C-alpha cells in the first residue's frame, strides 16, 4: 500500500490535518506500519501539487486541515479497482540475502536460515496473540491486516524449511583449478594417441 493512497482513503472519511491522518493511518493498520509525521506532510504536499487534495484555512489552533478533491476520489477509486501486481511490491530482501549468503565465502547459510526462522516464529506468535486480543466488530480491518501478516509469516517459515532442505541436499560442484589445465590434459591425451 502506498502512503499516498492510504491518506486519500482516510481523507475520503472527512477533512483531517497531518497528525490526525498519521493517527488514523496507524490505527487502520493496527500500528503495523508506523508513519513519520514528515512522511505525512511530504505526501500531502505532493497530493496537493497533483490536485488530489486541497488544504483548507488554518484553524484557530494553527492546524491546517486537508480535504480530498474529485480528482483524488477518482485516483482512489482507480487504486481500489486495480489489483496489486508482484512488480508493485518491494523487493524481497530475505531471498536476496540468502542468495548472497550462498555465494559469499565464510557465511554459514544454515545459521542465517535458523536466525531468520527464529525471528519469524517470534513474530508469528506475537501476531497471533494480537489477533486474539480483541474480537470487537470495529477491529475487523485491523484483524484482516494481522491475518495477512500471519499468512506471510507462515509462508516465510515454509520457504525457510524448503531452503534448509535444499541446503542439505545441495552438493557443491567440485572446484576447477584455475588456468588452462583442461587444454593441457587434452594435449597430453592427443600426444598419447
């Protein structure tokens, strides 16, 4: 999810200023995605520049609320109607880390896998605890976010199990000497013929 569309969705509820948007964003995601207030105001500035929100006059307390525009509603509707493709998601740092660990001398890949599995299991336990901490109907959005995170953690653990099995089965190819020994061997064989 982009912060841009998250803020547009929140502004669809009604006008809000930056700190309200930050609090509502974190509440909507169950505090699983904390926002820096600077990110909120930077994103609001870009949304305003693009004509998707407009700022309203400052309140007596000096806070400037924002509201969504018709163009912002159209952009938000398009976002909700468009599926997220794998290319839209950030790179999977864990798979890149393990690929690099396999090819970096001196790295104990099994230890990297075990460390990650332990951390993911702890996260899975905490997410499961949070899921069952509340069953109020108004917490449905939060529980759905938690469900997605639980499923991702479970999938990561299955993938780590697969990686570990693959490491056990993997037999590295014998290393070849450097230089041109193959050419020498062939020449020697040809001379013997």
